C-alpha cells in the first residue's frame, strides 16, 4: 500500500482582524483588510498582505511577498542559499529585515519621504550604495527618494524593499 501525503499551503483570508500562525511549513497565503499578521515559523513561499496592520515573520526559511498599507514589517530570515527571495512593501511603516551574516543577495531598496518631511534613512549592515534624488509628485510637490543597491555573496536571492515615509533597516544576524 502506498501512502500519499499532500502538503498544502495554508490559506487565510479575512475582512478584518488579526491573523496569527504558529507554523506554516509549506508556505502561506494570508490576507486581512484590517489587522496584524504574525507568523512564528514559515518555509516555502509566504504571501502576507494587510490594508491596515503590522506584519511580522519571526523565522522564515523560504521566500516572502509582504505588503501593508499602514503598518510596520519585521522579517527574520534563516538560511543563505537560494530560495529566499523577498519583496517587502509598506506605505507608511518602518521595515526591518534581519538576514544571516553570510546571506547571498542582490538588494534593490527604495525609501520615499512622505508628505511630512523627516530625517529618514536606509540603514544596512550589508554594504549598499545609497543615492539620494528627488521625485515630483502630483501638484508639483517634490519628495526626497533614497535608493540603495548592492550584492552580497553570489547574489542568488533578490531582495526588494520599498516604503514611503519611514525608515528601512537591514541587519546581519
């Protein structure tokens, strides 16, 4: 007799409220219109999106696509080889990413100042080339934009981070 084990990706969609997942060993697709998303451990591909809350992934051994319209993002990655592509986006919250010290990545980071100019910055423990420019928005207002690019190790993983109006921090673990 042959036993077949189907490993499914966890999928949760809510109109409002928080989502808390202890373990998503085969990835997850998590969506809420108004709440926080917190994942303790995840592998595979994680998609986490909220319209008004924070997103936290405490231990990620796979890849992630994470976005929030009004909250912070905090992701900790375990592992350095391929399979750790990251796309982190926030429209009004800080983004903090923690990676292994020997992480293999190609970085593409953009921080745009919001409507209330502040002293914002991209801070990275990894060597990144940071440049500053201005972007004209609707009605002619100009905003400072910081872009940061770089490559560590083989560059096997693509890391894309964007936010408006808050800091971006990339740390070595």
